[in-house]
C-alpha cells in the first residue's frame, strides 16, 4: 500500500494541495493518504507549529505532498519547512523549469549554506553562519552529475567563488565529481548566470548550486514559464521525499480561489514519477498543456478560472 502524507500548510497551500491530491487520487484510488497539520496557522491557534510526532508520522509515508507555510518575522517562530528538510535529510532540491524549447533542472543543495539554521542576534547585529561542507557538497554534486549524465547534457556549476571562499570549496568538489562522472561541465558566477539563463535558456541542462543561490535562481527562471505558480519542486533524500510548489503561502490572495494550482499539480506529477508512475506524470503534463491551450487559465495567467475549476478541467482532460 502506497501511503502519502498530505501537508497543506498555510495560505494558498490549503487551496492548491487538495486540487493536486484529487488528481493523484483519481489516477490512483488505491493510494492511502493522511493529513498532517503544520504551519503558522496552527502556531497562532496552539503555540506549536510542528512537533516531533508530526515529523515521525511524515517519516512513515512513502512520499509527502506539501503546500506552503508562512514564516512570520517573529524570533519565537522557526521555519517549519527547514525543520522538515533537516529532520528527513532532504538534501537535494530539484526544481525543473521546462518550456517549449528548453528543459532545465536546477539542483539546489538543500541542507546547509545560509539556510543552515545557525543564527543569533546580538546588540547591534544579526548573524547567520553559511555552512558549506565537503560531505554536503559532494553528495549534491553527485546527484547533479547523475542527472546530467542521464540527460546527456552539460552540468553548470553556479557559484560566487570570486568573492566567497566557501564557494571555492563547493566549486572544486562539483568539478571533481563531474570529472569523475565523465560529463561536460562549466563553472559560472551566479550573478551572470541569473541573467544568461533568461537570455539563453536553451544552452542549459542541469545547474547545481548552493542553497540560497538555488532558491533565487529557480525563482528568477520562473519568468521563462509564466511565474512561480508554474514551478514544482522535489526535496529528495536517501530515505524520504517531499514534493512542493516553489511558491509561498501568498496570504494576500489566500481564500479567494484565485491561486494557480499548476505548481502543486506538477509537484504531484513529480511525486508520481518518484514512485515509479512516470507515464501518469506525463499524462498530467499533457493535460496541463491542453487545458491552458484551450483558454482555461487562472488570473495570474490572464484567465478567469478559479483554483478548483482549473483542477476540474485537468481531471476532465485526464478522463477522470
């Protein structure tokens, strides 16, 4: 029995994740699901955003479908998604950006960097430790090299080694692993890469970079496909996997039925691929393309469809 943990989270996560799950469960009614409540709304109500028990329950799932969580500027509140990533050791964040004539996979180191969680406040400053370890760099470099070899494409190593010494280490290890895998590779400074990916997306295949650079670069690349509402992601570890849209909880439009569920639906398709149902994932992508081409689109894409009605159009296109 395949068991999926459904974690809607906050804001529009509570609107787009049910749409994505309805599509998955229509294709696979044999899947068992259970919901886990975490996030800011729970913290406001109970003073607790995520417990050790929640983490333990998620670890029991074959995969996790995650929405979005709000992280307020409150020193008493810790990021829920960072806690989950660390607890489940989800070290590889895979963020595909695919258009008609380009197919980019941004591989983001997901466990350290500026999101190491080592932070503190002092009287006249706030400090965050940027951690770039040999082990963390090597395993994400191997992951990216494996993907590039499977795709038969160039591996681009995004870095800022001309300024940041820890990026010298990251770049060196990525070059070593790419050489060992026998794949073509290049190292590019992240600022120029952010511009060039918009100007020449077809020249890129797999891009590997550190945590915050990968976060920013994938958001920048969202411009190529219509915005963050289109971008899915996978958080992969050796034992666990979590799938989530790249966008946040968007409290400004939450509850209005205007959220674009495509990123969540595509995250569900990545979940299916991870579980071995690649053909179903391809059917979902075909359905998204067909529905959008028919003129059914959410407001962010220039249409008037609601979150729910767009989901129903996808199910109809799938024959569910």
